[in-house]
C-alpha cells in the first residue's frame, strides 16, 4: 500500500508539471492611439485600435481576457477638466460583453485578437491629452491568473468646423466648399448679411483674403467697384488681409458669426457683371 501511494504521487507530479509547461508562454496587450480613426455615426466618434497577442502555448488553455478600468467601474479617459466616456468593442465593431468585473474579450485561435476603444461624441472634446489605465487578466483552465497594467493615452488634436446656411437665402448658393453670393443690382447700393457658423474644441482664429481687393468688371479690365466687409462689428477694406481671433466658438455646438458684404451706391459705374473671390480660413490652435 505504501508503494502504491508513492507511485500515485509521482505520477500526479509529472502530470502537473506537464500542464504548467503547456500553459506557459508570453502575452501582451497594447493600444495604438497614433492609428485612431474618426467615424461618423449619430455624431463623430473616435476609435483607438488595440491588439491582444498570445504565444502558441497559451492559446491552448486561455480563451478570453478580462479588461477593467483601474480607477472606476466606467471606462473613462481623463484630461484637464474634461472626461471622455469610452467603451470596448471587438474586431467586428460589436460591444464587448461586460459584468461588474469588467469587459470580456474572446480570443482568436491564431493568437492575435484586435479590439477597439470607442469614444463617442469625442471629436470636439477639448483639445489636449487624455489618459486611462486598464487591468487585463487571463486565466487558464485551472483558474490560475496573470495580469497586465495597460496605459491608454490619446491626444485630442484641435478641430474646427465651419458651415454657412444657404436654405433661406435665394441669393446665396453652395457647391462643395465654394459659396456664391449674388449682390443683385448695385446701382443704388447693396448689402448681404451672412452667418458663418463655427464650432471648435480649441481657440480659433479667422483669416479673410480677397483675390482682387475690389469687384472687377468681367469684360473691362480697368473698371472696378470698391466694397466693404464687416465681421463681428469690425469693418475693413478687402484690399488688405483680415485676421482676427474668434473667442466665442470654443464649443461642440455651432456659434453664428455675423459677416456682411456692403457695396455703396454706384450711379456712375459701367454696366455689367462684377466679381471678386474671398478665401475664408478658420484655424483651431
């Protein structure tokens, strides 16, 4: 009986050692914010790709990874005075299942599994650096665990968006990023009031430049008409380049900026069509 017990213990020890060898190996998880993508859904969202890699021995005994935030129950990337809510998705852009312990990612048999961090409504979050820390845990069939701390960093770049509503103004038309303003009959003067709508996640500025500095006659080279521009109460002659800060557009909602084009009465001007081209550039910094 003593001999039988000794043999049984020796046999069990060999089996245990063999399982440990089969389940040994390396694994890693990382996110690459340099390859983040912006996707248009109900609103713009940012997707950061991540990869989980397992060496060949581990693939036989590990089927999933548990991923949880270290600082709260919710996955959040925190910046200076602002927090972005986030969620984890699989390679097919489906939300990962989760419980109180965190998210669960099923692993591909080939040892390489792609996942995504999705930050909804994030394109116009304040520009700057954001950070979160995750804890990733794997467990083999014997419930032995191994974990990794993962840093998640993202730099939100400055973004700006500009639009000019054209629906209610018959004299204003659009083709792509080009707009045509019909000043109408200018003999007795003319004025057009336009709303530049701007939103930005950083400080923004505007530059307006004229191609000719005046309205040029289409057929008579020396015939022209001077006109005046006004933006937020600032008036100037388009012969000079205009540049100004836009202090009130730091928002994820569009802010209207009043802009007008004014032509004084021209009773002695040559008959015909006159035109100029304005280039409006709005920059987030």
